[in-house]
């Protein structure tokens, strides 16, 4: 990997495309055979306009997490009493499912237009001063098109921490739908999962291994039900997945097929969505490297939520990842002990940047990820 300069912001344009991937339709633990069918997609941000899951790999301290949608859609969130039926980033490096239909297309933002969003009390504005648009159709990752990346060395304005009682309040056109705060031990609108199926929840078999499970409060084991992540440091071999608090129902069109017996939840859908993070990535001193057990390589990334609901780590034909259903690495350390975090888009449209974010080995940083039509923006906030 090539590294240039440390930056405070990276923006991608031309993210959405019209193409297809293979959607998993069945998994047979008796013989290991997985079936799939071609699925065509198009529209703004596609296929990442479908439900996505958020992933966190240690060593990492997650202090705060928030999920936002445009206020006009804020009341469309499912009731917590609906759709109750419990049924990777295979960072190995390869990274290592009925998706919702693409959202209706909205007016594209033109060159020079300003994007403005208020996330957790801070106004974020930047000019769309790079050319872009929908990339041409692609049929497989080998023919992938390139998204355009743009960087900035300027930090965003100072951040103001949200009050604990402003759940769901509109702020500058965005509504908070989910939130986690480690200091107070509180969370709402989300569920913490991991890959310990067969331990308290989920399933394990010798064919596909562990399914998703509820995560224990320390993130190290499975649990029998939802638990809030403690104020802790995830170890190098720990991975936490954040989904919504809405279970997938039987024959749920939004979730699609998911592994039998797994703990299956809806992800975060739509072509306009935003995420807030406060996190640290301490250096645990480990230096040995295994592609199957990353050491001292923390990461924050998102996947098409079909991937963990079927098989994030395992045979390629049991996941839609290899055929382009989508992954976006937000902050990823690629070598043990490295102090640089890369950002990369994977799928039928691919992109990356040789510039990097500084790994927060001491203390924490605050950042926002805004997915806006065909654009993706990552910004580091002033840590005041």
C-alpha cells in the first residue's frame, strides 16, 4: 500500500452504479453448498443504499456511536414491536441478504453545490468541487469502475457533545435514530452482535462455523440476549457489529435470506444516512501478522448487511461480497502497529486514496461519515 500525507477529510464521488451481484438464496450445512441468484441494482449510492452493518475491530475503544437519517424520513423508522423473528469484512485480506430495493433517485448535487449537515450539534459544510456522477455499469469486481476521492487537511469545526435526553430530536435537517455512549452505559436503536454463534445465541456447525450472535458486554463472547457494550477496549481478535434494533422477520424482503438459526437484525438503509463516532485505537504492542487473525490492526468499516447475515468469514460462494454487494472501509490499519488508517471502497465501483488518517493511539477522536446520494464524506472533528 502506498501512503502520501495525513489528512482530516476524504470525500468520494461517483459511488453509486447500475450493475448486479449474486444474492445468496440458500445455505446447506450438510454439504456446504450455497445457492445464489443475480440481483440487479441502480440508483444513488447503490448498492450501499441497501442495509449496511457497522463493524469495529480491536484494539479499539468505542466511546460514542450515532446513526442519523434526514428528518423528513425520521418518522419512518420501524416500531420496536414489529418484525420480531430471530431466525465480512472477511479481513483476511480478502475482506471477508434479500436487500431492499434501491431508493427512488433524488436530484443530483451539481459541481459547486454545497453539502450541509448538522450532526450531533455541529454544522458540516463543504463544496462538491470535484467532478463525478454515476459510474458505468459493471458486471464483476474484475471490471470495477473507479470512484473519485478528494482529500482535505483542514479539521472540521469544534464538536459539541449531545445531551443524553435529545434522542430522536431533529438537528439541522437530520434526526438521530440510534445512539451509544460508553461512559453512561446506555444505548438505544441498535444491537451489538459478534461472531460467536452457538454461545448463548446463534448457531455453530462444522460446515459454516459460527453465525452471528448477541455480543457479551465485554465483546469477547456470545450472549443469550442483547447487551450494551461496556466502556472497554476491544482486543485485537475481537470484532463487534452494530445493527439496528429491529429483528428480521421470516420472509422479510428487506433482510432477504439469512442463515438459519443466526441472530438476524436489520441494518441501516437508504441513500442518505450519517454516522458519528468517537473512538480510540490504542497500540497493544503486538507485531506478528496472520491474514486470518489480524493483530494490532484496528478497523472501522461497513458491509452490505447481507454479508454478516449469511457468512462473513468462509467460502466465497456463500457471500455476496465477491460479486460486488458492497463494502466501505472507513478507518482501517493495514499492517500490525501501523499508525495510519486507510479508507477504501470495495465493490463493482471501487476507490481509495493514498492519503491517510492518523491512528488515534492515545485518547480518542471524533469523526462523521456522511453518505449523501452518490457521495461519501469522512471528516475528523476538532476534539474539543
